[in-house]
C-alpha cells in the first residue's frame, strides 16, 4: 500500500468514526439525556451575542476548561467536535513513521513539522 492510500485510509476511518461519535453526542444533547450547561431552549437568546459576552452571561468555560463540562450534553457535544479536529494530526502521526521507514526524509520532516504546528496550535501555547 502506498503512502497516499495509507493516509486516505486513516482519514476515511477517522472521519467516519468522528461523524458517528458527533452524531451520538448530538443525540444525547438534543434528546436531553444529559443536562445542558446552557439549556437548549435558552440558546436562541444568546445566538447574537459576541463570544466574550456569551461567556460573561452564561459563565461558559474558556480555553481548555471545557473539559470539566463533559458531564453536560453540550460539553459532550463540544468534545465530539474537538475530536474531529484530531483527525488530521492522527493521520500525520501515522504517516510520519511510514515516511521514515521509506527513508523519505524531506517528506517525513515536512509531515513531522506540520504535526508539531497542529499540536502547538491545538494546545493553545501559541496564543
């Protein structure tokens, strides 16, 4: 199997899994199986607010503090969406060892560099 096929296979599986997880999390949220941090029926009055005002009015967590809200339906929904953001880094993490095994040093360095940039960006260290 070529590297393009390897990447494509990982991307396909991770995207499908992420979609299924997101759908389940949304059904848990919309179905009220878990309480919501911001009740679903109250959301329309907050839609037009700028982010800083939304956080101020609702007391929503900032930064990585949302991880503490996983017991809420909307927190679980947010976690599922964040999981989709890990699809590309997971694919690159799988691709780097394959590139190294093929001794394709320039492509391995580029993929590793992209992985580092994505992880630093996701961590919030750059902001």
